[in-house]
């Protein structure tokens, strides 16, 4: 879909966007209206307010919802299936014990973060989060305290790598638009992302975790009980309880987690090589490996392998494995619907022309190039929610100025980081990722704003300050 021609000026559109966010927070936090209902209602009101033709509004809502659901539903479904199999067979416990044994109990958050940084280089944020979720919850259950101490370092690591380092699509697109070198952008982006993660995520998570207690949610991998106190296994008679909890070896669990890592790497690396004109996407083997590396396909393959090597040796029949997987899918319906509705709200803001109007007004700010990159990306991020849209749009606005400045590849890489940093900060209710984190970690909206939004902001600011410091000395 294309954005409509704005019916109002930039100031009016931004006021509408701010009012929509305020109304949404009021409905959810004060009225206590269900988040899914609130998001759909505010999306409709916003679409009317910005001037969408009334006949087009249903299509706009469906597009934003369907586009988000299309990428999230399969990913979350296969991810929680894999997580449930790792949980009920003891695989998550084995991996957690091994990580803690190597790093030590006091360094458990560091262990999770370092593992997520390594896995996050080729894997997208949401895919990495769902694969790591059972490990995060297992470690948090073992040591107690606020879930934030363990969840934020891992989630923040995936967010940092996804936003700032090739071969992820956002920084790759930004480097291409600005005329930079993808290899140099990766060499610059990775160390900056790691430093920003340590300062803006790990240290901040310790501060937040000591002050805000978030209990470990049981809905995804715990025993879900009905009004009579019966668990799913007890209601079904021979469900999860029939699986033999003989812990698999660490090597088997690690191999299982490496499957999506390797498969998704095919897609991300090959896409980067195709973008750089090193490979032809029309070649059969390139297309085949890219298909295997498509995130839902990679997770489907991983789930099938997990059924074969984890579940079936511990079950007497496939029907028992199926009941275990059914138990994983039920509780995530709300997560998928709310995340999709968050994408609907973000889509309405995107297609309303708010981003385009804001871009036109920011095209000549008369400030230093690095600061301009950060500010433009930040404002676009806050206005319409999508980090990728903010990153690519801001890069397009800066392309002429960057070309006129005759910069080297290293300096362009720093500008890419500055744009990515601005596109990272202030994740809030118009960002579908905000709702994914909120529901996965069992946090209400107010707590998510006080934790995830704060952490994303400190991560982005830390990355920008590191890049700005390097810019000053080159």
C-alpha cells in the first residue's frame, strides 16, 4: 500500500499521532480495556482522524494487521513449539546449567547476553527471542529475582545486533543508500553494538532489575491450570506427563539451536551477497538455500528435528507429542493477536503520511551531519513505530548530504550507526516489537514502558555516543 496524500500539515499530523498514543495508553492503563480491543479501536479512530477515505479504512487496517501477523504468527508458533520441547525434555535446563557452569552463577545474565550476541549476528530479533525464551525463563527460575535481570540482556543483545550490524537488512539498506561499504559497516557496527549493549543494556538491566520485580511468567512453559486446578496434562490424561524427562546431552541441545542459526545465516548472508552483486539471486542453489533460511521455514525444520531427536525417544506415540505441542500453542493466541494489532496501529500511522510529512520538514535542519542522522531517525521512529522504516527513510533523507560531504567508508559506517541508534530508541505502543516483548515476558504496558522502552533508549543513545566519539577523532 501507499501512503495517502496528507490532509493536514506536519504539526497537525504529529498532534493526531500523539493524541492516538495518549488515548491508547488511557484505554489500556486507566480504563483497563483489553489491549487487543484498544489497539483496534484506536487504529480506527486514528485512520478517520488523519483523513483516510472511509471506504479504504478496512483495507488499511487489514493490511497492517495481516502484514504483521504474516511474519509473527508462524515464527511465534514454531518458536514456542521448540521452546516447549526443550522445556519438557529438560533440554533448556541442560543448556542453562552448562552456561552457568562456564560463566558462574553471578555472571548468568552476562552468559545469556554473550550467547544472544553470537546468535544475533545472523538471526533477526524476534526469531532469536522466541528461540532463547525457554533458556531465559529456565535460568530466571533457577536463580530467582526479577526476570529483567536475565531477559533484558538477552533481548537487548538481539535488538543491538539486528539494528546496527550487517547482514541484517536495515543497516545493509542504509549502507547502500548512503554509498557505504557493507563490509566496513559490519566491522564498525559489531564492536559498537557490543559496547552499546554492555553499557546501555547489561548495566541498565542490573539497575532496572534491582528496582522493578517482574516474576517469571508461567503461561508459556509452565503448568497452565483450569478453574478446578487441573493441568493440561491431567485434563488430557496422557499429554505432557507421558514424556520421559531424560535430559538430552548438551551437544544435542547445542546442535538443535545451531540448526536455525545456520539455516537463517544462509538467507541473511546470501541476501547481502546478492545486494552487493556478488551473486545472482536467479541461481537455483541460491534460491534453494534462501528458502531454507527463511525464518519460518528454518524454525519448521528445527521443530521437526526436535520432534525426532528430543520428543519421540521420550514418548510412546506421536499423539502424545502432538498434545505437548497443542499445549504450547493455546496460550500464545493473545500474544499473536495483540502483536498483530500493534502492527495495525503502526501501519495506520505509517500510511497516514505522518512519516513523509515529518521527513519533508526535517530535510534541512542545519545541524551537524551525525546529530542530524540521529535526530531524524529518532523522530521517525517515535512517529510511526517501525525501526526499519525509520532507518531506511532517514538514510534516504541524508543521502545527498552524505554524497556532498565526500566521506570515506569508515565515516559513512558511523553515520549508519547513528541512524540505527535513532531508529532503536523509544520503542513504544506503535511498535509491534513492544507488544511481543510485553507479552512474552508477562509485563503490563506500564512496566514495559518503564523497562523495555528505557532499555531500548539507553541502547540507542550509547551506540550514538560511541559513534560520535569515533567521528570526532577521524
